[in-house]
């Protein structure tokens, strides 16, 4: 009989199921997270008529979310490293679910801004908790794929919203959209509390799979070690993550919050009906998320150094993203759908690998904090970018050329990824992971 500790057994795990069940939980939570945040964009044409919003007022509502999201990312990143993944994830899901339901009682732009701020604070905990969970449950060679799968929930959540919002609106009203979707987080919470535990304490986990999970991790200790959070800002690895998220996240939020309105104004889409155009676009992000994670994992399995594999796929994606500037020349709606689908798929492939960089560069006791700081940078960018978007679109709308405003924005988006890659490359020329002792 072969011992569970032999190299052959460690290379090929006997049980593959449980860690992927954990990823399924992360994927579902991320899906609900993005379903809840996407609803405001889909309801925008309805709510702006009912409440008389301008583009600038809608931008202020988006900014309220992103500002709170920025604060929440830093806070929840630190909090989850401190209290652990199970408790930290539970608290963040309860928080954002209640905040999502509270949108139903808002009756003004100010009311929606307050509800969005509460939602942003709670939703900020999702990615720090999810990336930390992947770090705890996967060896390095599988982390990008696992991250890509759960990150696909960002796009699936949007696609689900495209189905569920028109369906609820047909039978009820916009208030019920918030009540029903907000309740989904509590359903997820029951499964999380029942199924999740650290690998060392998970009784449902086989000894063979537990050994495989620990193989290739930088440390086998799962104890919670208090780190000095501010020391992260002294490290070039932290600033590489800040660049990768800070410059790029605002672009994806632009895609999330303004694409429905873009297609409504440019191609006269009726957002009260299911939109195959938007469904194709947001489904493409799923392909990008999983494909981007698979690509860098494939390179690592073929013997590439981890950081070289991540940076290589990032530069490929940055070059592909330039294609978004061609949208202004699209002769019809389907040409625009094709170009934007490519752009959002490439974005998600980029995001998957930047998230995985955090688990590559930092010890797992600090991963949530590092992801929180990087996400906070993205949210800070998201505070300013919507203001630019709203002001620019209002100006072009007043001049009778709203489509021209979108063309300027698409061009700006296209070249930002190359800038972010260059900063990441310069800050990580010497691929050395952070030692835990640097943070104590």
C-alpha cells in the first residue's frame, strides 16, 4: 500500500471535490455580490424618470458606493485577517444583504446615495475574504484557476441581473427588485456556515486532499498572526497591486454602471425587456475570467516562474484591450457588442491575474489586507472616474452628441491597461515574495 505521504500521492490528490466545493461557494457569493450592485445600473432609466436624476446625480450615487467601498476594502481586509475567513465572510454578507434591501425604501437621490454607501461598505469584504480563502485552500499552481472561477461570479451576477430584474419588474415593481435580491445573501450564508472550515480542521476533507492542499504553499501554519498593517505600504509589491487595481477597477465599474445606458441611448435598447446584447457582453466576462486564470496556471505547470507567467499574460491582455477604441467606428449594434465583449472579457482575465498576484507575493496571514489595500485603490479611482464620466456625458449631451462622449471614454479606457502593466513590471523586476517577518 502506498503511504498518503509519498510524493506520488501528493502529486495526484485522491479527492478533488472539497476544495472545488469551496470555490463554488466563493463563486456564488461573488455572483450575489455583483447582482446586488448591478441592479442600480439596470434600473437607472426607470429611476431617473421617476426621480428626475441627471447624469451627474447618478454619478454622485455611484461615487457614494465607491467611496464607501474604498473605506470598506481597507477595513474589511484588515478585519478578515484578524478574525478569520469564516466569521469575516459571514459578517460582510449579512451587511451587504441588509443594505441591498434598504434601497427599496429610498425616495430621493440622497436616499439612494446613503443606501449605496451602506452597500459599498458591506460588499467590500467579498474579494479580501475570497482571495484569502483560495490562499488557504489551494497550492500556488492552482490558485489562478480557482480565482478565475470565483471571479467569474462578477459577470454571472450581471447576467443573472439581466434576467431577474425584468422578470420582477413585470410582476411587481422596482422596490421588490431590491427586497428579493437582497434576501439571497442570507440563503448563501446558511451553506457557508455549514460547509466552510480551514483545511486543517475540516472533517469532511480526506487526508490525501489535505496533504495536496498544503503542498506548495509557502507556509503550513494556519494560525492568525497579527501583522502591522501600515508596513504593507513600504513594500513595492503592495504598490504593484495598487497600480493593477487602482487604474483598472474604475474602468470595469464604468462598464457595469453605464453600458446599459449607453446601449439604451445609442441603439435604443429597451431595458425593461431581457437584452441579448448585454447578456452576450457580460457572459464574455466569464470566459475571460476563467480563461485568464487557466492561461497563467498552464504556463506555471509548464515550468514558467510564477511571476513571469502572471506578467506575461497581463501584457497580452493589456495589448488586446486597445481594441475598445474601435467601438466608435462600429457600424451596428452587433459590431459594438463584439468589441465590447472582447474588452470586458480581457478586463476580467486581467483582474483574475492581479488578484492571484496577491497570493503569490504575500504570506496568507496578510493576503486579505493586501487585497483590501489594492481594492481600496481601485475604489478611490472609482470615486473620481464616475465624476469625469458624468460631467463629460452631460456636456456632450448638452451639445447634442452624447455618443461622442462615450467615444472619448472608450479611448481613454483602451490605453490605461498598458500604463498599469508598465508600473507593475517596474515594481516587480526582482520577483521576491514578502516574508511574514517584514510585517510583524
